[in-house]
């Protein structure tokens, strides 16, 4: 069961990294099609991903991870409690 959990966490990590790369490439691609007449000066340009996207992606990864860990802890405590109830004194 441990291998399955590690595979699940690895899958979520790869998915999160893939989403970040995709979002960044979309912003870079969208920024490259700006006509020169409407292009801002070098000081006014914001390069890379906007802060709210980064905060959302990182926050989402943290929420997903904490939810998964909490759920697994809850299931483990329920199983432990069930196993303790089966013992005969």
C-alpha cells in the first residue's frame, strides 16, 4: 500500500509541475503576439506568470496535499480504533 501512496503523490507532483509549465508557456506565447505599436516599455512590462497564478497553483498543491494527508490519517485512526475493538480482554 505504501508504493501506491508514493505513486499517487508522485502523480500529483508531476501534474502540478505540468500545469505550471503549461500556464507559463501560455503567458509567454500570448505576450509574443503583441503588436509593436501597443508594446509597453521595458520598465512597464511584467515578465513571467502573474503573482495570483503562482499563489493559486502553490496554494492548490498545498491544499490537495493536506487534504490527502488528513484523509489518510482519519482512515488510519478509524482502522486502529476498529482493530482495538476486536481484542478480547
